C-alpha cells in the first residue's frame, strides 16, 4: 500500500527539476498537500464503491414512470430486520390511527407509524403526523438504502399489514412538502405482496378509461427495495390490493425526503 501511495504521490508531485529547485521544507509541504489530495480521492473511490455495491437493479419504465427494483437484503438479513422492527416500531392507535376522507375520520386497513429527524411533520390523507426519533433498525435500513442509492432521507412512513386483508388504496405520494427531486424508497419485509401502478389518465370506470395505458404490476419481495423516481408520482397512482390468500404479515417502509420547510 505504502508503495502505491508513494507511486501516486511521485506521479502527481515533484519532478526531478522540482526536486532540484524546491527547498526541503517546501518539498515536505508539497508532499503533504499531495498526500491529503490522494486521501480525498481515495475516500471518493470508497464512496463510489459503496454505491456500486452489487445490487442487481432492475429498471421498470413506462410513460412517465421510472422505477428501480432490487433485492437489497438477503433472506437472513431480511428475517432479522423484520423481527427487530416487530419489537421496535410503535404503531399509532386510537384517533392517531385514522385518516380523513371526504370530511370523515376512517380507520385504515393496516397499522401505521412515522419516524424521522427531529421536528419533521408529514401531512397525508388529511392528517398531520410528527416523526418519532429513528429507532436503531430504521436508521440502519435507512443507511443501507442511502449506500445503495446515494440518496439521503429524513423521514419514513411505516405500514404494517397483518395479512392479505390489510391493504392500501390507490394514491400518489405527491404531497407538497416532499422534495420533488428525491425518489421515494420503499423497503418491503415479510409477505410478498402485489403492488400496482395505474396511470392517472387511465383511471376511472373500467368500461370507459380515459386512455388505454396498461397498469404496471410488481410483486414486492421480502428484502426488496423499490425506488419510485421522479416524475413517477406525478403521473401514476399506486396501491396494494387485498390478497386473501396471503396469511402472514408484511412491513413496508417508505423513506422520503421532506423539504426543510416541512419542519414545525
Ligand atoms: O406497502 C406498500 O408497499 C405501499 C406503501 C405506500 O404506497 C406508501 O407508503 O405510500
């Protein structure tokens, strides 16, 4: 390693002419500057190596839809993370577990929790939720997602589906406080579930959809990461339909970046 460092330093640094004309003190200074520059380059290389962590990304595209999908965690890692989340996450109860639809409070067909950086709020489905401080497991999953994508996140919405009866209706995550340039990173643990995107212009009555655009159907596996890149959530709704044959639970984490004016 030292040999390599020296080779790189001598390549960048003092030619034999420099060596003749530069004072020893100045030469030491030059060498120090070069070493620091080299160390910075080395850190950048390491960071890039992390982003090119061998995640076998799969591209999913359609008109205005841009997603990346990968298995981020091995089965063993995903099993362990699922168990840890079952112990750590505190889900909302009572009024906190309801959403506003057409002016009325409704129970939601799953459990929810919100975690994130101090002072962050998120408003969706007519309710505002503040972030609990990150748990160790949520923070370590967030860091793994950042390593794999190069994106940073300050908030996560946790959804727990006890079985295939629990579900989520079609919606777009297009709230104004979300950073529009940041993808939403969705990590799934537990039961594999179907996940369906529908273009906003193809919604409406089945008999008369406004435009014929095929829905995009995925199965989100245990340990998977789905990146919904902009502008996907402008044009496409997504939802998690009922699947009566699914008998085991699933936990989904959607990591988001809330713009700082989303703070209290
Ligand atoms: O559970 C899922 O995969 C869907 C989650 C979702 O759509 C959301 O959090 O907005």
